[in-house]
């Protein structure tokens, strides 16, 4: 394992000293005990890094986490995400592995949130899918894609057609506005920023050594027995096949509309969602633009997002724009998440693309399983890795660096 001294990185930000979140301050001085090498160094404290570090610390391990941004999570794709947990709706653009990870994670989120020290808005009130009459040819396409990618029993049980008065009763805020729609019941969403904050508080509570505002570079990795790389797009130097897919969202305050669940509008060019959070806050998203451009939202995208919201409900015309923001989704060539073992003592968790919140609990569980095998010395060679894969529900997510680069070039 590459494990150079960490002293150069921590000159400005010694462990647990650099944040304003009430994390303990370690005093320096000759009498201070030298910190022991942690079991795990988690690189990147966005969504997956926080979750993995929190889970490992909960299992009794000594964990250090390094994040280039602050505890609020403002540098992460997770900061901008709408955090919809919609495995069936996403099956229109994702394959079975993602749907199944999403279903497993939907059941796990409430247990995670119940253990965090701060409240997080979480809802399982379903997803409503609607379309304007002019775009009605989109509807059978959407349904066909969902049914092709999702397990049959899931689609049969949770895909309910609503017409006229049924639709009006299900979502009174949209009464009279759409003739038909689908309710994908049981789907969920949460508040992404509350989740990041609660996870940061959870890390502090579990004694994770947090190094906020600390950028880790591959030539100078912190010392640890096992390294878990959760840097999202920041892991590109180690995973050259990674690419970014830009997404733009608007956050608006719209009192009085009262949507009760995320609404997806089918459209041939501007498919859009509106996710209602607490206190009349709505996240309207999201564009999908190939590239890693993190410049501000374009006029074109802002017009598309806001016009589509206005078309769902004209009261959005009076909403107040709180924020227009962009971020980049970390994406592997096959658009699937991956846990990639380097053959030594590093595991990379990446490729969460547009489904990070939806699948993170199941991905983190599996990452913890592999990471603990590494720590215990049970993952020492290719045969051991194959045995671990064979025992995994998510075998197609487990790769070695060599296998991953072969896939990238296939
Ligand atoms: C517009 C948009 C909408 C989205 N909507 C949804 C949605 O509705 N539902 C859903 O499930 N998902 C959604 N996502 C996807 C989700 O946000 C991502 O899949 C998820 O955030 C990826 O998690 P991650 O931990 O891999 O990466 P990130 O959340 O990006 O975290 C990576 C972290 O690593 C840190 N880092 C990078 N390099 C370094 C370094 N060298 N040293 C130290 N730290 C480093 C970064 O600062 C960052 O905090 C959306 C994404 C976008 C952009």
C-alpha cells in the first residue's frame, strides 16, 4: 500500500481541529500522544464517504476521513442532488442492478436516519408521473422501458394508472391539470443537505477523525491499514475511465402549491422532476449534459427547468428562485456503480452517477463488507476476491483494478 507520511497535508488542518461543527479539538504539544494508524482512511466525504465512514466507525473501527470541502458538504455532487429515491421511475433509464440496489436501499434509509443525531426529512409517498397531451407518445415509451428493466413483480405491484378524478384525488394540487398519470407508490425522497449535515454529526458522534478542508492527492496518501477512495469525480487520477455528467437544478420557494410527492413530467426534450421538500422548498431538475463543466447554470437550462415547472403548475410563476446550481455526477463507462479493489489495500467506491442517494445504503453495506475483509487479511489474492464475489448479492458491482480497466477498453 502507498502510505506516505501525512504531515504535509495536515499542516493547516490537524485532525478534528478545523471545523465549526463542535468536533473535539486535539491540542498539539510534546506531551500529546501520537495518533495510532487508523484502520481505515476514507478519502472524500461526500455522500458515499460519509456513509461508509459512519458505518465502519459504528462497527467499532478506527476511521479517519479526508474531505476537501467542509462538513456541510458543499463540494459534493450530493449537495446539489434532488435526492429522490425512485428505483422504479429510474428503471426507465437504468438497468436491473440499479433498480435492485435502489429497492434494498429504500428499506435501509429509515434505519440509518433513525440512528443519526439530527433529523432528516424523509418521505415514501410515491412518485407521480404525468405528461401533457401533446407529449402523450412519451408515456408508452416510459412504461415499456420501466417494465423492461425492473423486476416484473415490482412493476406490477407499484405501477398504478390514474385517470381524471383519481389523479386529482391523489395529488389535489394538480387537480384538473392532467388527464392521466401513474403513481409509483412506495418510492421516496429525502433532504440531501440535511442528510449530509446529519451524517457529519454522526461521524463526530462515532469518533471519526475528520479532516475537513483537506485535499488528498494520490502521491501523498494518508496512513491507514486500508484506504477507501470515495472521492467521486476527484478520483479521476486513479480511475481514468471516470467521467462527469453535468446536472443543473433550480431551488425555489413556492408557498401555497402543496405538492405532496415528487412529480416527473415526461417530455421528449426536457424531462423534468419537481421534488417538494419541507417548508415549500422545491428542487427542480435536472439537466444531463456530457462533460465536467462546473460553471454556473446556463440561461438555456434555467429557461427549460423553470418553464417546465411553470407548465406543471402556473403558480410556479410566482415562486422565488433561491438558487440555480450545477454539479457533476461521477460516472463510469457502463453507468453502473463499482467497488474496485486495487489488489493491495485500497478499495474504490465510485460510479454512483445519477443514483447516489437512491443506492448509497446498499453500496455502502457492500463496501463495508469488502473493506472489513481487507482489514482482516481475508482478501489477499485473486482467489479470495472471487470467493468474496461469489458470496455477494451484488457480485456484478465488484471489480479489480485490472478487470475494471479491461472493461473500460472493451
Ligand atoms: C443535479 C444532480 C441531481 C441529482 N439527483 C439525484 C437524485 O435525485 N437521486 C439520487 O439518488 N442521486 C442524485 N444525484 C446523484 C448523486 O448526487 C451522486 O450519485 C452522489 O452524490 C455521488 O456520491 P459520491 O460520494 O460518489 O460523490 P460526491 O457526493 O461528489 O462526493 C465526493 C466527495 O469527494 C470529495 N473529494 C474529491 N476529490 C477530493 C480530494 N482529492 N481530496 C479530498 N476530498 C475530495 C469532494 O469534495 C466530495 O465531497 C444527483 C446529482 C446531481 C449532480
